[in-house]
C-alpha cells in the first residue's frame, strides 16, 4: 500500500477521542445555532459516510460491483474526484451541504458514539487492507448515493481520510464556541 492511510486513520481516531471523549452528554450534543452540528453529530456524520461505502467495498472485493458505463472514462472519474476533493478539504475554507442520508443534523448522540466511531474506524481500516489489489490496480468504485458518480478507489480512500480531518477541524471550532459560551 503506497499511502499511510492506516496510520492517518488511527491518528484521526485518537484526535477525536483525545479532544472530545471527556465531554459531557450535554456538551457533546451542544450546537452553536440551529444551522450547525454538534460535535456528536459531526462524529455521527463520519460514521454514516464510512458505513455507506462499506457495502461498495464489499462488492468490489467479491467481484459483484456493477459499474455504470461512465466508469470506463478516466476523465469522468477525475471530474467527480475533483468535486469530492473540494468537499473534503481539511481547511474548511468553504462550507458544504450534506446529502440527506449522511446528514446527522437531527441526531442526538449518546456517549457510546466514541465506541461506535472506533469500531467504524477499525472496519474502515480492514476494508482498506482487504482492498490491497484493487487499490494497486486503481479499481473504480461508485458513490452509494449516485451510482453514476465514479472514481478510483485509491484516490477516494485518500479523500475519506481527509474528510475525517475536515470534520475534526469543524468539531474543534464547535468546541471553541462551546468554551466561549460556558
């Protein structure tokens, strides 16, 4: 594997746990305003996104992933990956809207979110390890939301890891507002 994804996923997991695991239930679910997410909702969002791709990864590994015709065109795959890359940029210079299935806006999370998050991260790492040949061969996958959106699995995994860091930065912003509020 040419990337350090496993190490970075472990680091992301540690960052979330070290910075937020000791928050009370109330603080974990505190939102700066009605349009913002709580720290718990941010973590739930990461879990939802990752889980939605686990089935795609499983199908790819089993050989049962049926790609649309457009997946044959590298320029189309690159275009979609560029869109995803803009949405996962860790600096958070631009706010993004989330698709409904991945939107945790109405969720109130329990303290077991960190256990669920850790398990989710372990599952993600196992998928990455099991996808070794597909990663090396730059196999193409699709988005579970829109099967016509396709991209190389290796480059998408990079975006998944960046996405987690983007939301860690978002959660730190919420924590800063919470500390000012108290």
